[in-house]
C-alpha cells in the first residue's frame, strides 16, 4: 500500500481514493435525484389540464362604470371599504407620529 508522508502524519492513498469515490457517489446520487425531479415537474406542468376560469372583466367594467354616486375606490365592496379605512387610519397615525417626533426633536433636552 503506497503511503505519502506529510509532516508527522502518514496518509494512505487508498483512504484518499475511498473518500473521493464516496463523495463522487454522493454527488452522482444527488444529480440523479435532481434530474428525476426536473423530469417529474416538467411532465406535470405540461400535461396537466388547465382550470377553466370564467371571464368576469365585462361584469367588473359594468359595475365600475355605473353612475350611482359612489366613489370609484369604494365600488369594489366591503374589501375596498376596509382597505380604504385602514389606509386612512395608518396615514393619520403616521402623520401624527411624524409631527410628534419633529416637535420632540426641536425641543432642547433638559440638563439634569
């Protein structure tokens, strides 16, 4: 068994070969798993039936173009109203917080 001497250690070349062949085997198995996964994904994406979705664009256009006195940003229903109120609340809170921070930054600190 040929041996290589490195400093005070004796390293067997056969041990190095075993280790490199083991790593090669691991990488080959990982590569096979990845290629198999790619094949499965490609097959399911291209062969799967498409879900049929009704086209509701015309209905939405009709709803938003009605003249019922309601602002357009609230015509979407309760979700739009909730989103509008949350946006207004965050805007008011943010403005108040900015004014508070500006006032506190403009006042000199009291010496203790």
